[in-house]
């Protein structure tokens, strides 16, 4: 096993069905983190997402394992119109994308900015 490999993502609920994905995409505020547990770039993005979660624990962040849930990752891209990348984070309000970032653009500061109430 690679040193950065994790079989799961502790503290982040995983989206495992398209139906669950649809429910989350229509919520007041949803953050979806597309993550590959075997990718070192994704590990760094994961750390940033967890840094955001530590600062704002009341904000729910959901993970989609792009290795285990390819269908859901593709569904999100089709549903939102945001081209799939991994790692990637999408912030949605009432089904509308308010921000998306991938790779080293994913930071706790960016997530805080995108989730701030205007």
C-alpha cells in the first residue's frame, strides 16, 4: 500500500448512490470533494478540505471516491456542467454551482470564501 493511500476518508461522509447525490446537489449548501485515495495531489487537497472542516465543522462536506464511485463522479459533471477532474471540489447552493476548484487550487481559504454568507 502506498504511504498516502487511505481506504476511506475519515470524517467525510461518502456519497454512494446517484439518488443521494441528487438530494445533496439540491440542498441549501453542499460541498462535494472528488477524491482519489491513491493520488498524492489528492492527498494534499484532502488535507486542505480537512483544514476547512476543522475551522468550520458545521459545514458538511461530502466525498466522492473517484475510484469506487466513477458513475457518481460522472453524474456530478453532467448534472453541474463542470468538467470532471480529480481532485476537485464543488460548492453548490440550491443546485447551482457557486464555485469549483481542482488540484492545487483547492485550499481551505478558497472554501471559506465560497461558503461565506453574503
